[in-house]
C-alpha cells in the first residue's frame, strides 16, 4: 500500500494564484522529498525536508513538515502555466536506507 | 555533470518475453534504486543496489532481478513478461543509501507488453 497520500488528487487554478497540496504518511521518516513529473516523464526533484526541520523554501516553493501529524504541504506561489504537472511526495522511512515510498500524486493544472 | 541516464527510452515486448533495462547513475553516486510506475499511479519501489549487491527489495516477484556493475551502473531484468508489467520504469541514484540525501531520477524507460 502507498505510504504517502497526496491531497487533493487534482487541482486547477488560474495563473498567478497560489497552489497548495498536502501529503500524509503513516510511519516515522528520515526525510520527505517533493518531486514534479511532467506528462509521464522522469521525476524532477524539488525540495528535501529532514525530519528535524519544520519549513523550507526554494524560490517560489515552500514546504512544511509536521511529524506529529505525519503530514507535509507544498505551496507554490504565483503559479505559472509551466507549473502544470503532477506532484508527488516521497517518504524515506526510518531505518530503510533511502527506500522511498510515493503517494499517488496531485495533478496540478495552471490555466493561463 | 551528467544526470541519471536510462536506456532504452521506449520498448515493446510480448507476453512471456524477457527484457533488460539499463541505468547509469549521476556522477559521484554509488546507490541505484529502481521503481515501477503504472499509469496514473505513483512510483513503486522495486529494489536498491549498493556495492553490487541488492540491499533492499519491495513487493515484487522474483521475475524482477537486477545487477550493479563496478562502475555503479545497473540493469533491471524482467522475465516472463505479463501485460501488467507495462509501465514506466524509473532509475534513481543517490550518493550513499545511509545518508539523508536527494535521490535523482532518470527520464525512465516506457515498457509496453502486448
């Protein structure tokens, strides 16, 4: 079964708006990573957040992690049409050594 | 600095056949993991190689096997192909599986089983 679950499954917004997607997981983790995937191609790494971190920023991306709730969120500010893609969270479960578990992803559509 | 590369890009096979997919990790990386991504799903972990040995394995049958070479490149072999093996196969590499580090993915190999 999937360790991580993204919510919502699909999201459609206007260009310039912010997009927020959430990820919930089931067991303790070393770190959590967010990836983007365009049209069934390879995964592009966006950001890594460690279990002892609560928030990280990278450009227009902001990621939060709440280990007590076993959840993370990805915020994309001032969205662009080029942000249209599927977004996945991947959890590195404690003591599994970089074995990542992915959710089913959030499909984001940014309308120009 | 080359990223993770995979070959071939696309592959079409028939049921019962065998297939080999190849992966070269990012420069400086020694750990390679393989994932299967069915249409509309997230990637599923198949197995991971480090120091030429399979370290960890996901919930995949023995028809899925792999190999890692001394130069850290890796192969994924699938025997007795089933229709359900049709998927995007992704290779990922990282510097050391014991480190908390970014995992970089290749572009994938699209396998279609007819």
